[in-house]
C-alpha cells in the first residue's frame, strides 16, 4: 500500500510541532513559518510512516520532488526502501534533500554499498554567523555594517527597536503593504513572499516567531524583521524588510 501524501496547511500545525524536531538539522526552510507559509509555492506535502513524519516538496518545476526524512528514526531504513520502491514504480528518481555532510553520512550508514549522485543547490545556500559578531560588529569583515550603523545612529538618534507583538503587528502590516506598493507590479516570487509574511503575522505566536520593528522613536517605521529558532544553537532570520532610502536601516 502506498503512503498517502497530503498538503501542508495551517491545519497541519499541531502535527508539525509534534514531529518537526526529528527532521530539523538547522535548515531555515524547515521552520513552522517557512513550511506553512511557503507550502503552496514549494508544493510541500507530508506523509506518515509508523508515526514518523517526512516531507516531499518541489521548489523548482524543472526538478522532480525531493524528500526530507527523519534520519535518526529507528524506522528510517524501512522508510527509505519503501519510498525508493514507490519512486521506482512511478519511474521517478529518488531525490533526498538536506545538509550535504549530514545527508551523505546518513546514506553511507544506511546503504553503504549504493551509489548516489550529489548536487548542490547553490540558490539555497545561506550565511551562518556567530551571534557575538553581530553584538560587537568587531573585525575587518564587519567594517561595512559598523559604518552603516554609525551613519544610521547619527541621523536618527531617537530610533528604537520594538519587539514585535500582537499590538504593533498591524503597524508592521501597513508598512509591508506600502513597501510592496513601492515595488510596482509584483513578480510571482514577491507575491508568494508577501503572502507568507502576512500568514506569519496572523499566526505569529503559533509559529513561535520572534522579531522586532525599527522606528524613529515615534510613528515612522524604518523596517521590521522576524525569525525563529530552528536548531539548538541556530536562530534563522526569515524576513528583513527596510526602507532603502534610510541609510543603515
């Protein structure tokens, strides 16, 4: 019997909260906000096998769907063979998605004598910073950010960073609409991004998000940001929106 795949929606939130930790390796795409907010754009589906959750998604039309598995599960060997058989029946390749080093280690452990082709999705690479670097902004490589901060603080000495909450999110939503309006005609990517942000605002607490809003200390908003903790020592910044005409924002 085939494993039934179902779309990830807001109704999937309790299930994701229960199982997401078993899938997570620090990937910002595997947060509650990203999975639900981008589910239509990336065509994200989920399946259950012996109470283990796995994902299937297709971010690119030209690439077949790929799978995200709970590699530490005692059932992972069975699940891998099961999905491989289903892909074989459908004449589609079995594509696995994950952090390269961890993914290859798991495959080597489970199927030591099999051959797999590794492909890097460079568009999905991201920066990883040490928190203390942003606290201090010390060092030559952060000189540019340090200078932008100085210019911003000199021009806006009363500026404040307000923690996002249900009271001020409506103001951030208004700022967001103005930000997109200034862009003119929106691409499909920007429309999907806007929809994901609006959904994140609506379910901010349920998505376990944390963020803030940069203001002039009064009514003017310069920008906002939010993210979530995706791993033991990794906080992913999901969105940053700021006014381009405000230097350093």
